[in-house]
C-alpha cells in the first residue's frame, strides 16, 4: 500500500528534477518546436504553483480545495484532449480574477468565487480557462515571445501573479531576475484567443450540465462592475477584456444549448461562504455581517453555514455545533457540512460525538479527502495516531495528495511511532515542494531509523537512488 503512495509522487519528482533551479532547466527555444511540449508546460505550471504556495497565496483548505477540484474536473471531463491533467486551486485574493497556467493549473481568486451568483457562473469561468489550456493558448503566447528558458518563463509568470496579488518585493525580484519587460504579453490572450475560449468553453459548460446562459450573465456582471473609472475595473476585465460583442456572441451560443434543470447547489453555497470566512481579516465583523443577513430574511444554507463558521472562529463552538447539526440534518449527504460539524464538535470538547460524525460521514462518502483529513486530525488529538496513519495511507494510495497532506501523513507516522515512515514521507513532502537535497537528508534519516523492516529499507533506498539520479540529471543540464 505504501509503495503505491510513492508511485503517485513520481511525476512530482520528475518535474522537480527539471524545475529545481533556473540553470537546471532545459532551453525551450528550439526553432524546430512549433510550441512547448505538454511536459514543458507542466513543469512551468508546477514551478509557478510552488512559488505561489511558498508565498502563502494558495488557500490550503481541504474542503474548498476538494470542491473546486471536483467542479473543475467535471467540466474538464468534457474536453477531448486525452492525457491533459488539470489542477484547480483557490487563491487568497479578494480581486475578481481567474487564470490558467501552463500545464493545466487553473487558479480562481477568492474574490471571483464571491462575485459569482450561482455555481453555473463559477463553472463558466472554469470552462473558459479550461478552453485556454486545451487550445494551448498559453504555449502559443510563450512561444511567440521568443527564445527563453523554462525557468525564466516560470519566474516571469510567478512574478506577474505575485505582483497582482500584492507580493511586493518578492514579485519585483522575480520579474527583475527574469528580465520581464515583456512579461505581461506572455500570459495575455489575444482577442481571437478569448473568443475561441468562449466558444469552446461554453460547449464544455453545457456538456457538463451547467446553464450556458451563465457565461454571458457573468460577463454582464463584470461589465457593470467596471464603472466609469479604471480604478473600479475588476482584474477579470483587465486580463479577459469583455466587450458587448463578446457578451452578445456568448448569449447567442447559449441559446443553442438546452437549459438544465435547476439544482440546490448546496456545495457551491457552502464553499463560497467558507472562502468568505477563511480569507476575511480578523476585524471583518463577520458575526455582525451574518446577523444582518439573517435579520434581513436571507437565511438559506449559505448564510446559516457562514454564521456557524463565524461563531466557531470566535470561540462560540457550542452555537456552531447547534447550527451545523441542524444543517447536517437537512443536508445529510453533504460532506462539507459534516466535516465542519465534526470540527465544531471537537472544538466544543464533544470528542466522541465528533468521531461518530466523521465515521458516519465517511460511510456515506468513502475516501472523501476533507472528511478523511479531519477525521485523521481528530484521531491524532485523542492518541489514536496509528489509525490516522493507516487511514491517510489508504486515502492517498487512491488520491494524489497535496504537499500539506503529505506532511500530515508524516506527522501521523511520527505520532504512531513509525520513525522510518515519518522521515520517508517528509522526504516526499520536500520532493513535492521542489527541494531534492532536503529530501535526500530525510531519506538518510529514514534509512538510519531503528527497527526497519526489509521491505522498508528496500523501498527507502530505491527512492534515495531515484532522487539522487534526478539531482545528477539537473546538474548535467546546468553544465550543458
């Protein structure tokens, strides 16, 4: 079982070997290549995502991450480009924007999530970005910029994004090192790119069962919000210029598709409010905000869930448990509500009730990532780390983990007394974050751990050999 977990991280090791440093990256300026290979694109996108994570820009919340990945995957499944993998994530930024990185990495700002009125509008943005990826608009733009290394390209894109998110000195340094005078042109899309992404994206949207009219509706919302002053223009408008022609064309296209039946969109509403609460500053006055919403008669699942999270964040765990229990009864099959209830029960000291909540929810949604993670965290708090370790390994043998989820597995192994596995999974954590030398150090500690089984020793040594070979390949590229 643990061997499978390792194999799921091999793509990260391969990408890291190439993206470890600027000098280690191959030159992408071969005139024979019409565009970047998909492998090149993936390495660029992965490098940028790592830099965003290092700057704390990615919202590392299991519930929100699971929701946006599931929504994006549902839409991406309508694309015919087999072999293209997609990774969706949410950015801690109140600006209304979304972006596609090379290699199928698609980011959505928290601000855009809050600006959408329904799940179909959010899905329309994802569909548009997915179309940019499947049509390889990003690769064409980068290739058109001329001869440049993969490392430089990744630094330029990361610098632009960090700058847009208020990255300050880090962003400016990234752009300066990358000599990014023409950087913005590399991720800007031409007018024809935008129209093509609209046309193809709306077909993905409709095929996935969402309302195709949501695309022109969201465009109109953005156009209205732009106002008369450039200072009021949402970033989405600046990076994806919306014209009356685009709105009219997307509305005409929407008419050619059937409108789906309405659905309650509980997961969307819960995810949106969760993002509102998690990213809000400490002085945001969330309790007053939700009290006002409820007093005004806006007392749907979104408002009640948000109010419960606000209570939990302010130490009112008992009130949160009461509200979330009522929501769970009304939406028993929703894992995000169950996960939040379990967390609130743990905070209120109702440990056995929390464990029962997690267990029942996992019975209804086996191997759900947020539920498994929250259950494992709860088990570790009551000194049942070995159960947590086994549970996490079972999950991540079937679902590719994020770096933070790998780190949690290492912590569970350590708490369970499995020192060798704890060091091993910390080495995998460093691989996922692009630090191969530190991964080697952890593997050396793993091999030095007492009471290793023969299988463990063989597995650790094989991984050590793989990492060292990857480092050697990177050094050779740097010398060539």
